[in-house]
C-alpha cells in the first residue's frame, strides 16, 4: 500500500476525472489484461494532488513515447531495466507485462538482470542496456568509450530518443518514494524483480 492515499474520484476535478476514465483503458491496451490488484493507475491518483503537475507529466510522457526512431523492443528493454534499477515495484510489475504482451518470452525476462552474459540478447540490445545502466546510475556513468560503442549501433536521433525515455523512467522515483506497490499486472506470471540494495548501516546518534 502506498504511503499516502490517492485522490478519490469523488474529490477529483474534471481534468483528473478524465485521466481516471481513460487511464485504465490505456494501461489495458499496453498490458493486454486488467490489473489484478488495485486500480492500475495508482501513480496518477497520487499525482492528482497537483493537477497541473499531473497534466505536465502526462504531456511529457506522451511526447517522449511518440518517438518512432527506435524499435519497441529496445525501448521496452531499457525502460524495464531502468525501472528495475530504481527498485520501483509498480514499474517492474507493469513493465514485465508490457514486455510480455509485446512478445518477450519468460526466459528473456528472467535473463534481464544478467543480460550481459545472456545469449538471448543481441550485441545491439546489450549496448542499449549498458547505456541504460550507466544513465540511470547516480551520478551518471556514461564514459566516452561506452558512448562511442552505443553510437556504433544508434544514430543521434535514436540516442536522443533513448536518453529521453530513460529521463522519463528516472521519474519513477516518484513511485518508489511513495511506496506504490505492484498493481498485479504480472500476477501469476514471470516478473523481473526490482533491485534491492542492502541498506546502509545505521549511524550512532550523538550523545547516546
């Protein structure tokens, strides 16, 4: 359960109600199934506390996803890998089902955490995933060597599209911060696990 409750339909204004009406339809189109738990649009329900921000996010999302220079398989791969690195349960649940609905096998989903040593991904896909990992790190770790290798597979227009998508994925930290859990998009099926780094050791409190 998320750390705060989303805006209810009874409290929502006209613009938010419109998002609530069409959001589930869009999600079902992407995933091919209804969410098994919750509404499936929990992040939108929390963004709804700030309708102007919600609209801005929606416009940015739509603009980035309107890019057509990169094939959907690559985009789905880097987006799911980015979500995994953030540790967003909602995103890896949703992203796993979107990948499956677009043609990914369970074996490919299970291999994503160890993609570098997997024979299921091409060198081009591995380069894109290496780039995704480097972009998503804090601080960003895109070296000149990596960029040169990625550029041998993708032209400038494609690189802008991939990097913009990863910028969008980085905003999934919003979901992770609010503890938005899985909506059950992949319930009963293979789902890529979110990264869960070991917590830093607690520091002693001064004076104790």
